[in-house]
């Protein structure tokens, strides 16, 4: 009988989590939105996470991998996995080591800038589809939440 009671308690808890977990819902939303951007950017040979890195490097560069990872709330392995193809394609370059002898500043190459320019209309189309999917209030709420995220320090 204890096993049945425990099973029902776990089932009740999992039901509550399934209905109200913000993490689960946020990840579902992220997957849907990522697919929209991925589909739009695919003809350019870049996916949504990689495109985001290109934009950040353009806006904030030159900057180190660790600074980019902090800014984008990414761990080192995820950042490296998304950054390597960008370097291999010649869209991003790493400069010589900085004053600390370790960090190598990332910058967009001319090819990277051309890619951003060429993919801008595809991004705009995806952005419109996402805004339509979320609704204006939802899109604005999402941007507001994102603007309130703390800087990642580690």
C-alpha cells in the first residue's frame, strides 16, 4: 500500500510540475523560436545560435571568448561548439593573445560582415514571424524580461 501512496504523491507532484514549470515552458518556447530562425538562416549556412554570436561579436568586439560567454550566458563548451564553425568558415577571427597572454580577441572578418548583411532580410522575416507567434504584448514582455537579466559573472 505504501508503494501506491508514494506513486500517487509523485504523480501529483509531477502533474503540478508539468502544468506550471517555468523552465519547461521557457525551453519549449526557445525551441519553437529557434526553429523559426534556423529555417530562415539555413540558406546562409548558419544556425540561430551561431548568428547570435556573430551579432554579439559585431556589436561588442573585439572581445575574448570568456567575455562573449559571459555576455551570452553560455558555458565554455557550448560557446566553443558554436564558435568553431564560425572561425572555420572565416566569419570570425581570433587575434593574437592579449596582455594576459591567454585571451585572444574575437572579431568579425569582412566575410562575417558580409554574411550578416546578406542574412539581415532573412532574420527580419523570422523576427516578424516570431512577433506574430508571440503577439506584440508577448514579444515586448520577452524583451523586457531579457533586459532585466543580470550579467553573468563566471
